C-alpha cells in the first residue's frame, strides 16, 4: 500500500481539502529501533529535507525543531542552517535531496511564486518521481486549484492546526522510513 495514500486520504469534501489529511485520525506509528546501526536510516545523511520559501522560515524552523525534538531525533536538512558556506547553492540542494529519505514541501503562496522553490520541487520529483511517500506536500494558505500540477498525483497534508499538522508530518516521515505492515521489512522508501 502507498504510505502517502494511507496517511493522507481524507473523507472531507470541502474546498481545498479534498485530498488533505485535516480530517483523519492517524494510527500510532509502531516502535522501531531506528537508532540501530543496521537500520536503513543510516543509508542517507538526512531523514527529511525541507523545501520552503524564504517567507516561511519561521514556520519551517518550528517544524524542524519539532521533528528534531521527537524521540526519533529526525535529522533534517534546512538550507539556511545546513548548507556549507562557499558551496554552490544548486550543488547543496541536489546533495540534500539525494541524501534525504524524504522531502517535505511547504507549499504556500510564497512557494508558488518563487522560481527557486519550483526548482527544488522539480529536483525532488526527479530524484524519485514515483517513490510513494518520499515527497510530502504540505499546503498552507493555498487553494486546491493552485496545487502544483506536478504534484497532483500525490496526496498532501493541509496545514490547519499547526500542532496536528506537525504530528501528521512526523507520522508520514515514520511511515516512509519504517512501513507499518507486519509483513513488510524495515526497508525505507
């Protein structure tokens, strides 16, 4: 089953949330020893790469603090904080995308109008165009009609209540790296 569809389907039919997760209840994520040295988590440098517009730095900083403060201590790539000074911006972004298990795209009006954000989105899609659950779009203050065409085959999280949305993002990242079905192995996305 698709980790993004299992965690992102909604029964809501209100405008802008037809594919959103704002009305679902997520099941608890099973306990997995992600710190074990044999865990596929360590195959990549980051658990999650956050793509966002410059105007959303404050919200993204809160999200990163939340994810890094979880018991799993998610390793997040945040460009302003983690890019190597003196390196080419494009090189740093491409490395972060390739070395992350999944990518959260905070799609806001600023994201939609920023060519750099569109570039980041395309880089993530080029890295794994059909990898279920690896690309996690999060809509904030954006109507469904404005959802990027390139992402229309991917369920998204609609950010209403920040605390609930952060929890949904965390659960989706966990499902990407550690599938819940008992018959699945601990392989990551």
